């Protein structure tokens, strides 16, 4: 389904739910991170792309002078009501509407107060799959609020507003990658983001002989559970022990020299981050040169480091990567790794486009045999970032 078709279908769902057509329609994509994992909150580099999976929100004004926002999701939960006449606060932890609530709060704080409206949200980004369903929800809400208020934010400010919503309303101390790519994705490009300077470079990926194949292990990942925050704290501790502002400032040989004085866990966490930042820059060079075997090797190395040093993988993610390795370059697989925060969710594999059918079948069959879980597989071209669609 194209994005326009998806928008049309969400408009129809809105009309069914509220008895009138929407006036505004906004969409924001999920993402897959090709490489650069757990580097964003260490001021490092990341290389994600937006995927052709979106959160779409349709909305229309409610009665004149109303300060009420009604939001409903297409999965059929009861509509949620937010009163803009009162100061906004986070709702109960773990509720999905904390994301739009936090974004609304960010707009209100900037004096961009919308009048009351009714909204319906529909998402094709798998939830809890490590493909940034949360960022897609935040960024689509922000894009909708820009359309409603008629005022736009600078892309960096918009991404940071959404990140703040996630920190303060969802209690997840995420970095900046997911919101940046959902705002700034460009068709046929990866985004090389320097998370320290926030400078971005679009890296073209137009070679149609390769594709990125995403495998959802269908093991749900839960990042608000504490392990993510723990990793973040361990990195900060390692940076303190090394006497630097962040792990971005550490060279591999400096880290080796300091090893004996460091806590062994902090050392391994730091080794992952330092190595991953280097791998990400090499991979961006590899993509620019269409050097797929090199990019693939870097992806495997990234996975091994996330599994052994950073300890954020799980047996199901490892199983997909092992199967990918056993298919190998002869079978059309250049590389594979877990993607996103970890502890479940998805892998991303770089594969030869002409072999993607056979690779998918083999991955799915062998994964199910090993784990007794049915995976979900799909490919995506690098997609564009958030956008306002024509409503109605
Ligand atoms: C989650 C966070 C991101 C990033 C990744 C790991 O997706 O939201 O900010 O830290 O994990 O790379």
C-alpha cells in the first residue's frame, strides 16, 4: 500500500469514527538503523533510514471554543480525552497516549496552542519491534500540530521536542536518532547523523542490486524496563572513569591503556561504543562506494559487539544472524545485525535484491524451526520523513 492509499484509508476510518471527514492528515515513518547502535547517547554517529511503514493521524476541529482533544487509535481502544484548559502531565506509565500528550505539552510550552480537535491514529510500524513506533507516533503528532497551528518548527527543534516527550512522558531516556530520522528521512538515502554536533549528511543508497531485509523476531522488546537506562548510566560511568565528557572522545588505544584501571563491565560497554562509532563511519564510506561486502562485514561485527560487549541481544536475534551467516555471500547475504535498542525486536540484513525471495524463505523456515516462533519479514527502500498529506 502506498502512503497516499494508507492516508485515504485512515481518512475513511476517521469519517466512520467521528461522522465527518478529517481536515488534516499527517504521517511519520518508522526507521531501521543500518549501523551505529547505542552510540547516539554517547555523542557518536548513527546511520539509520526511514522505512515505508508509517503512523498516520487524521484530525478535524471539534466544536468552536473547545479546548478538548479527543484521540482514538484504530486498534479500537476507547477514545482518550485531553483537556488543554489544564496544565498537561504524564498519564499512567505504559499508556500509548503519553506520547501524543508529551508532544502536545511541548507545543503548548512554545505558545503553539491548538484549538480543540478530534483525531484518529493508525500505524503500520510494528509496535515494540525496535523500528521506532514511538518516534513515529511522536513525530506524526508534531507534524499534525504544525498543520493545525499553521506554524512549523525547525527540523532539529521538532525532533528534540519529540525526544523530550519520550523522556518526560514515556519515561524512556532515549537518544536522538529515532526522532531525527523520522523527521529528516529522505527517499533513497541513509542519514549519517553526528549526535554531538547534530549535523546530518544524506548518504545516497540507490543501487537497486541490494535491499535491506528486516526480520521481526516477534519477541517484543521493552525498553522502558530499565536495561536501556542502565546501559546509558554505565557509559556515563565509563566516560567519567576515563576523564572525558562522553565516549565519543575516546580512542581505542586510550581505552586499552586504561583497561586495567576500569571496572570490566564498564570497559566492555565502552569498547562497544568506541568500536561502533568507527564502524559506522566506515560503513557510511562503504555505502557511498556501494562496497556491499565491507558494509556487510561491519554489520556482523556490530552484532557480535552488541551481543558480547554490550549484552543487549537475545537468543532469537542471535538465531537470525547465525542463519544469515550460514546463508552467506554465495546465497546473497552480505551482513546482518540486530537493530534498535535490542532485547528482542528486529534484525536488518543487507542482501542481494535478486535473491531476497529465497533468502526470506530460508530465514523464516530455519528461524521457526529453531525458536518455534513465526517471524515476520519485509524489505523497505529508504523512505522520506514526516509529511502532511491531503486530507479527505
Ligand atoms: C532506541 C533509542 C535510540 C537509540 C537506540 C539504540 O531506539 O530510542 O535513541 O539509543 O535505541 O541505538
